[in-house]
């Protein structure tokens, strides 16, 4: 079991708030990039966890976002092609639990539901925080505070 928990990081709606894109249409290939706050990189790097991209951006997260955030190349969750759930469980949930392989983890995403939390609590032996972010605002001070508090509370 690793010393630091994992932090599975979604991008759209989490690092790239949807309201920010509507307010500031940039000349970028992806208008959501206008809402990216480079300070998020420092805040994420300061957390006592191992950052992992958990996004459909896949390798583009390291190519496009990591440099803008001042982050190193991060591990990337490779999503399976199949989705065998009944629609209540988020398509990422089962795979993130498998990827964590018994380690403590935090998952920040804008699509997490209570059903995901209940399923993870029943299927994952280590502590896990599934933290839903408001997709209009992305990660805020309150979100970072909740993650930091959980990390301190569950530290071995």
C-alpha cells in the first residue's frame, strides 16, 4: 500500500469550469481552456497525495494541461472500452476502484453521485473520498479544504 493516497483528477467541469468558458471565449482549440487557472497546479501539487489524471482527455492532459498548470507528467487512467453497468453507477467508478488496488483515494469529479459513493464504500477496502465539484465553478477553496481535511483525517 502506497504511503500517499491517490487523487483521481477529472478535467472538464473540475479544472475547466463550464461557466468560465461561457464568460471568456478564447481563441483556443478548446474554449474551456480559457477557464483554466494556473494556480490550480500549485494547489494540487501541495496536496499530500499522488495525482492521477482520471479524464477522457487521456494523454492530452499531460500534453496540454500539465505544462499550463506547472505539473509534471502524471499517470493516466486508461479507460476500458466496455461499460457493463446498469446506468446508475458512473462509468469511471468501477475502473477507479480497480486502479486504486486497495489504496486510499480521492476522486474529484463533477458527475459523482450518492450511488457511486455507496458502491465504493461496499467494494473498496480502504478509505475513499468521492468529492463532487460544481461544474460551473470547478475546484474552489471549499473543495480543496474538504480534500485536505479528509487527507489529514485518514492519514495512517
